[in-house]
C-alpha cells in the first residue's frame, strides 16, 4: 500500500511540475529554465548599467534565492512577460496566477520596496509560500 501511495504522489507531483512553470522553477534544482525566463524578462527592458551588472552577476551565480527574487520582482515589473505565461498557451493555471499576480505579488514587492521586508531571503520565502498556497477559485 505505501508504495502505491508514493507512486501516486510522484505521479501527481510530476503532473504539477509539467503544468505549472513557476512551481517548476521554484522546486527544480536545475536553473536552466529559470535562467532562460530571467533573460526573457530582462530582454525587453531598459535598465541602468548598475542593475544590468548586478543582474548578470545573479545569472552567472548559483544562488536560487537571488534568482527567484529577481524572477518575482521582474514578473512584477514586466506585465508583458506575465501575460506571456498565460497566453497564447498557458504555462500555469491562469486562475491561480491571476489571484497571485493581482493581489500577492504587488503587496510583497511593495513591501520590499518600502522596507517592510528588508531581506531578500525573507521576500523569496514569503512569496514562494504564497504562490504554493494561493487559492484557486
């Protein structure tokens, strides 16, 4: 019985990984997909040289916390990239993403910008948790 339960869990987890790109980049140890998404976010914006330098350092490093922080903040700054996750072919659950994108993401990013969250690790941990437990209506 326990093997069947683990097999069922693995099946459901793999299904979730394949159907939700944000969940995939959060739990996958391989950062290739995450790096590609960060490059897409950064390709369409005109940022300062300092920001670009820090961003390149983040991309070349192995810190998933820094990459996730950059991803979520970039998602907040680039609505066209956010739309690309939902249309033309959804890479995640569009209903869940809408709730997350319209309520959770702006609040957490504004908390970071206003100093209510003063640590990148805390920002990333809170936003990851909120994404995973975000209700689906």
